[in-house]
C-alpha cells in the first residue's frame, strides 16, 4: 500500500511519481513550528506529543518509500534512470522513470 507515491509499470519502463512529497515537507515543518509555539504558549511539555507525532509520521514515510528508493538506487547503478519534476511542487511532482533492459 503506497501512501506517498504511485508506481506504474509498462512494458518499457517503470514510473514512480512522488505526488505527496510537498505535503510531507509541510507536515514536518508545520509540526516543528507548532511544537515550539505550543511549548512556549502553554508552558507545559505538550510540544513533546507533537514531536512524537512527527517521529511516527516520519517513520511511516521512510517505511513507505523504502521499496521504490531501493529500486531506484539499483537502477541508478545500472544507468537506466531519468529524474524529472520538483520535490516542492504539487503541479510538477518528483518523478523517476526507470527504463527496463531488454
């Protein structure tokens, strides 16, 4: 079950598109800022709960993209990878195209 990417496979290539990568950055940065603000405003240690949420979210993210990253690294060693798009754009997402060998 892929949460943060979509993978399409054709007869010639494998296309991995990281559609929600900007959302990951927004959640991580927003959680960081929110934890600081909550800790300063309340004076209690509620900010630690947000850090736990950030850690769990990051752990789920890393586990989810482990398989396509492993596949991409293997293809990069063989020289069959084309990367396009931006990691910070919803309209032009980060895309990895892996050409299959014949």
